[in-house]
C-alpha cells in the first residue's frame, strides 16, 4: 500500500527527523477527570488503577505523601508535580500512618461532567492538590509508557525550569478555583505540558532511558529505521530495504538494530503492527480484513494468525470481549 494513498486520519506517525520527539508528540491526551482537593490532616486517598491513563498530582498548598507499591514513599511539597505514568493504583495522604479512603468514596461535589471538588476535613494542617487523570491511546504512547518508572517527580524549586513551572502551577490553581469559562481546557493543556516536561527530565537523567527502544530512537540510523516502520507499517519491509534506506550494510544494520532495540527488525515490524491493530480494533468500525490490509497483510486469515500469535486472542475475540489496553489490562 502506498502511504500517499492512505487517508490522513490513518497516519501512524508523521514525518520527522526526531523519532524521540514524535514519541513525546503522541502523548497528546484527553482529560478523563480532574479534581481540586481541599484537605486538612489527617487525610488519605486511595487512587484506583486507571487503564491507559496518566495520573498527575500538583501540590498547590501544604504537603502530602505519595505511596506506590514497590517504591519508597515520597513527600510532595507545595509546588511539586508527581506523575504516575501507567495509571497504577497508589495512595496520597497527610502521613504514612493514615488509613486512606477510596477516591470514589470520598465526599465530593461534581462541578461539571469531568471536574470535581473534593474535601476531607480532619481539622489539622491544610493541604491542597489538583489531580488530573488523562487518557492516551496512540500505540507510540504505549511503547513509551511501558518503559517509564512507576512515578516521576518534579521538585519545581530544584528544577532549571523553576519559573515557568511555578507560573503554570499558579495558573492551574487559579483556574481550578475561579472556574472561568474554558478553565477545564486550560488545566488539561497545562497538565499536558507538565507531563511532557516530567518525561523529558527523566529521559535526560535516568540511565535506563539511554538503552532499549528509547536509546535506539536516539541513534541516527536505527532511530530512522524505527520511524520508517512506524510511518508505513503496511509496506513489505525487509532487513535489506530498511538497511538501504538508512545507508547501512544488511549485516551491520541487523546486528545494531537487535543490539539496541532488543528485537530483530522483522520482529519489531510485527509487534508494531499488532500494537496498531489492537488500537484500531477497539476504536474503528472497519472489518478485520480491512484493518489487516491497511497493515500490510494479504488476507484476513494471515492477519488473524499473526494477531493471535502476538496477542493471544483473535481479532474478533478482542472486538467481542470489549477493550483491552495495550499493556494487556482490561479497560
């Protein structure tokens, strides 16, 4: 299939010389829920798992503890921004000895369909937070999310971007309190920016971000090969054609790709196609055969066999059984 003939809405990855930048680009998000929390100690909230979502906590006054299973608790102070990339269940509280209540059992007022005001009154020291749950759906985002740590914290007072982070946090707090027209959109867009900045900070500082798929994206030739696959997954790529596109010998290309990515080029092509297919099966009305054709398979049967080997279910079963996120969790 010629990519030029593909409908614009079906583009997998727009042209760019920056594959890592495109991974971040596809973290554009849609807000699911956001809340302003006004609490006095002792208080504690248990946040449930949200599939296919980031959860952000912005401390606008006071402080609170963030607890995620498998990690040391983190004390969040006023001005800190905490990102829980995989939507994992976690706890926020005034102290570690507080028994939290479930988020959905907490007394709250729905200000709009997606915005709520939550109050917990223990009579002690006050704290305030803005919490945003934002959903991501693009397969490129899922590739990145699987590699992120359980939490990313920006301590704005230590950040080289202190001034604009503080300005963003003040604006978010003002919009959450004032409830001006369009305030939900402002909060969501600012949360997008802070999420991207948090991930960029992690990418720059964490050694684990320098290896695997993320490290490969930074490699001039292998990153370009990954980009080519993601721009045009329907093309009948071979190791030879990919090597030619990035001006490498076949053997050198295959060896470097496997070393950096952890998969052969053809394994990566298949896994990318399956990530895209899973999303399309959940979001689109095209038949299984049409989706398979758009991803380079010559028949519905060939696509279905490849999909079942990779995902463990047939395309039809995924559609019948409801949504499954790209990390294998039910929505």
